[in-house]
């Protein structure tokens, strides 16, 4: 595959969606073909899964939660990610399997080895070339997200859960330092964009 696969990760409200739009504009400005997608979502099936998995009225066990995210992911890999990378696009994906390792692994307590094994099957081993981790205190991120209105099912989890998720992301980044760039998402959106662009430019 000739494209470049970039994922954005981080706790709630870290600014991934904001930065993804800015990155897309910059990359298009350089004349590159860009595919932008997200998890959960990105396909008709993924959008249905998104409604279910974020529904605050539903109760769900950790394994069911992981399998729902994985169902969305398997379809996204097949229908969107692989075709775009085979075309040679730069692919920007708002969350990918690292979110499962952080949320369902570090956050919910599912064994990482199990999640990694199943994820290998789900993705066929498709791994990002670069993962931009927007690191932020979850209390700050949740406050940002709360300004948008009603919290979804994951946002409603307690602060301790979100702190484990943040720590989980940082551990993943430490273990795979070549793939990850850790960015300070507490800075202004412009300052975060500058950090992010420096990390992306080095891969282009
Ligand atoms: N999940 C997902 C799992 O548990 N397992 C998985 O495998 C996967 C894939 C997805 C949820 O599912 C979980 C993680 C999530 O809980 P979502 O709606 O896609 O749900 O949630 P998020 O990805 O967290 O998206 P958010 O929109 O909540 O956060 P973003 O995209 O990080 O933040 P953004 O850009 O929307 O910004 C949030 C607010 O902050 C402001 C923005 O204007 C906006 O109002 N903002 C800033 N404010 C100050 N300074 C900055 N630098 C700012 N940047 C943005």
C-alpha cells in the first residue's frame, strides 16, 4: 500500500476533530489526496454501531462494547481504509484500535493481550504509520465536551475511568515511541496545530 495512514487519539474533548479539519486543509493545500474518516462510524454500518455504542440509555458489558467497536472497525478497514491506502491517499482517522486498548483495556479492565489478538483479526494487521496522541487532563476535556450538551454513554463514565484511559494512552505511546507523537492538547488550538504539523511533516 502506497498511502500514509495517520490516526488521531486522545481522551474526551482533546481537540481531535478540530485538529483533523485543520490537518486535512493543510494537506489538501499541498495538493495531496486525503481521505478523512472516524471511529466509530465511517461506513453505514459503523454509523449504526455508533448510535448503539454511545447511547446513554443502554447498559453494556466491556466485552460487548469492545466487539461493537470492532464490528465498526472491521467494516471501516475493508470499505474505506485499505482502498484509500491502496490509491495512495493520506488517510486521517479520528480514533482507531488504540482507543480500544485505552478505553476497553486500561479503562474497562479487559486484558490487553486478548484485545490485541482480536484486533489483529479485525484489522488484518493494518497499523497506522503515525499516531498523534493529543494528551489532556480528562477533567479539562470533559468540561470542553460538556459545553456541547448531553453527555454520551462513554462521557458519562466517572473521572477515574477517564484517568485510566489517559494513562493507558500514554503507556501505549511510550511502548511504541516510533509510531506515536505525543502532543500537549492543553495549549491553544493554534499551538496544538503547530506541534501536530511538525510531526506530520516529518513523515511526508
Ligand atoms: N471509544 C472509541 C472507545 O471506547 N473505544 C474505541 O475503540 C473507540 C474507537 C467516541 C467515544 O467512543 C470511545 C471514545 C469516545 O468516548 P466521539 O463522539 O467520537 O465518541 O468522541 P471523541 O472522539 O472524544 O470526540 P469529541 O468530539 O468528544 O472530542 P475531540 O474530537 O477530541 O474534541 P473537539 O475537537 O470536538 O473539541 C471539543 C471542544 O473543545 C474545543 C472545541 O471547540 C470543542 O468545543 N477545543 C478547544 N478548546 C480549547 N483549547 C483547544 N486547544 C481546543 N481544541 C478544541
